[in-house]
């Protein structure tokens, strides 16, 4: 389990148009927003990533870099990026599923063709949203077992004003006896 204020696992993936992504070298001012999505087969992911793409400049204004990552290969990731349509949003691809599991993501098996007529991969990760500080520590995490009910990016952009103004610490860091 990932713990706030503790180091996250390493994360290096190829991107479509921005070279290799290495979280440890990303160089954000406040944090990197890592959004793991299910893949091209997921219509909810496309809608969700359109919101992220639209708000990427707002995140950047608050010192937060964004990236969307899936285990899809380059071709399927390109199709998703084209569908989403925001050139500023980085798309990482070919995430190894063992790395997804290191991040606490749930892994699902294929149920065949989806409602939009795209075949699910044999195995793929479910969604996860993480804010990682430049020192590699976890600030925020949300992990789902389903494609539904994800954190709202607009609310997150707004919360960053409070967080940064008040130097609000990452919460959930206690791991002792209860």
C-alpha cells in the first residue's frame, strides 16, 4: 500500500510525443498528477481524460504537470490521445502490469468487446489518480476497482489554491497501531 509522505515506486514509461517520462526527473514545481486509465476500450476514460486535457493549463499554472498512462501499446494510446484531443496532455503507454500493481492498481481480465465496439486487452489496470511531490513522495491517491466515480479534476484544481496557500500536508500518513 502506498502511504502519503512516503516514496512512491519508480515510474518510467514511453510517451507519444514527449519522449521518455521518468517521474523522478519530471521537475514539477508543486507535484505531478499521474492519471492511470484503463485504455482505449473505456469510454468513461475518454470523457475523463478530456476534462484532464482541458484543465492541464490550469494545473500547470499551479505548478502541477499532468500525464495520463495506460498499459495500452503505442497504437491504442495514440488513438486515445487523438480522441481526447489535447496536445498539452502527455500520454504514456505500455505500462507493465507489475508496475501498475506496485502502484496499488487493480488488474482486470477482458470481458471481450466493450459498448463502443473495442476489444478489451486480456489484462489491464483499473483507474488510479496520484499527486506526487517533486521529492517523490505521495501527496494524494485515489484508486478504483471500477471505471466509475473518479475524483473531479475541477475540484482538485480549486483545492490546490487552499493546499498551497496553507501549506496543507499530505494526510493519511499514520501507519502505527490503532
